[in-house]
């Protein structure tokens, strides 16, 4: 594993970014990296963390207030892409493309990055796990540990998913040694939902359907419903996982409408189906048990097209 301080040695400016619609692991890994470099790089080094607006659940992480919407105008000496490849950087992509040196750290099997330094380990539970391995624990502090902890618990379902390896648990143990209130962080960043989030969860569950001999459960939230409840994509976190808990189901599908007949699709598997293969067929990607893509069309057609690919594995 690389030493991130050595990789950034001599850099006068560093950019850090992650994927569109950042989730807990994306936010945790980016802010953890940001705080670590701010602590250990020379004081005059310009360090930017560039992310789309993310859920208020993650504002408890130090550094969240320093988030930028766009890269600075000048090229960065080093640009670090976390939890995705450069194709999913969105508005921060120019920062990567123009940088003198690029670093990519990710755990998605679909990663196709052309970064100068590339660390991709699909067996890792979270990008935050890999970011920890680039750091010297003696140079960390409690705020860095909390950021990485949030990233790991969000991508492992508080360590319940099968991607949480013995190494993941050992890293979590190292992070907990910094002495923060981990129970509070789990509640604030994983379990707690707003009243509106619970309402849209209830709507999704009520209107869900079972297909493929009740092996697949699917729910679609269109713009009309989203506007009625006043929710955005950030409020959809956790719904697809709740669908997955349905007894007898092998795959859960959650779709919400980005614009007219354009759907953001989240896929979760209980093990039999590799949903990364399904998502990749539709130019998406992710993990064996958790993936996503964007599809166009009537929601019934989208569900049918997804189920055609799922049925090949079932």
C-alpha cells in the first residue's frame, strides 16, 4: 500500500473528490483524507475537498463545512479520486484531468481509472478502509478516525454485510482506539431518518411489487411523488436495503426519477445474483451485492429490462 504523504510530497496544491451523489463511504473517505493531509502536509499547501452537496447526516464529520462545489481554476499538483474512477467525478472531473499527478483509491470492481497511481481492491469493504491503509496511525487524530469510521459503517451496514472482512474489523478496532462516541455516530449517520425520509420509505414499501416468482422486489418513486413529499435523491438512502430484508427475496430494486423517464436505479442482492453484472450491462457498476445504474424509459419497461438480466442468473 502507498504512503499518501510520500505520494503528495512537494505538492503545493491537492484536490480530493469522490463520486456523484456522495454516500457515507464517499464522504467519509474524502473528508478523512482531507483532514489527514491538512494535519500532515506543510501549512502553505492548498488542499480542497470537492464534493456535491451530501446528506445533512454527515455534517457531524469535521471538515464537512470546507466542502467546495468546483475545483479551483489552477491545475492541482496532485488530485486524489476516492470511491470511484474519474468517469463518476461529475463537476470535479476537470480537476483530475488537468492535475500534474493523479491518484485513485477505490473498491469497485468496475473501476477503469487511468490514474498515475491506482489502488483498486474489490475485496475491500469500503474506500475508507483503503484510505486508512495509506495513513500512519501515529499521524492520525480523532477527527480523522471518526470520518473513516463513518465511511466503513455506512458501506458495511454497521459491519453486518459479508464484505466486512477480518481486516475491516481490525481497522475498525484501530479507529475506536481514538476514543470517540461510536454509538452516537452510528445513530446519526446510519439509522436516524427524518420524518419525511420515513414517509417516503413507507410509500416505497407500500407501493413495492414482487416479481420473478417473488424473488425480486421493486419500488419506483416518480417525480410527482418526490415533489409531493419534498424529497431529493439524498432522502432515498436506506430504502433499497430495507426492501432487501423481505423474506424470500434475492434482489431488491429501488428506482427514483431524476427527470422525466430518467431513473436512478439501486440494486441490492442477498448473494445469489451478482448485481454488478446487471448494472454493468446498463453502463453502471458497483459491487457484487450492491450496484447501480441510470436508465431511461417508462418505469415498467425499466423494471422488465432489469429483471431480464437478473433472471439469467436466477
